């Protein structure tokens, strides 16, 4: 019976060490898995930051282009207004010259009224 108890104790010790080793192995596997996940998480965070920097840069570029576009629109409106004013001035000058020409032509080419000639 002593032999059986010793064997039983030995078997329990073997099982205990086996479980302890299995737990150690499981713990190491979980630790490795955790480290791998942390590494992936860090890489994803780094990529997110990079994308945010790129996005910020693009937004800044868009704002700069929008500002340039607004300036060009304002310049175009100003030039268009100036062109319209110039066109109106040219029409006014042409009209005035036409009227002056009409006045001058009336003065030199006025029809002389015919007088009745008396026959005797």
C-alpha cells in the first residue's frame, strides 16, 4: 500500500508539473499573442497618424487653392466691370460724334428754300 501511495503522490506531482508546464506554455503563447496584437495596433496607429497628416496637408492645399480662385474671380469681375464701362464710354463717344456729325452736315447742306420767281 505504501508503494501505491508513493505512486499516487508521484503521479500527482507529475500531473502538477505537467499542468504547471502547460500553464507556462499557455502563458507564453498568450504573451506572444498579446505582443503581436500590440505591435499591429501600434502599426495601425502610426498609419492613422500618417493619413491624418496627409489629409491635413491636402486640406491646407485646398484652402490655398480656394483663396487663389476667389482672388481670380474678384479680378475677373473687376476686369469685366471695367470692360463694360469702357464699352459704354465708347458707345457714348460714338453717339456724340454721330450727333455732332449730323449737326455739322445740317449746317453745310441745308436746303436753300426756293423762292417763287415772278414772271412778267
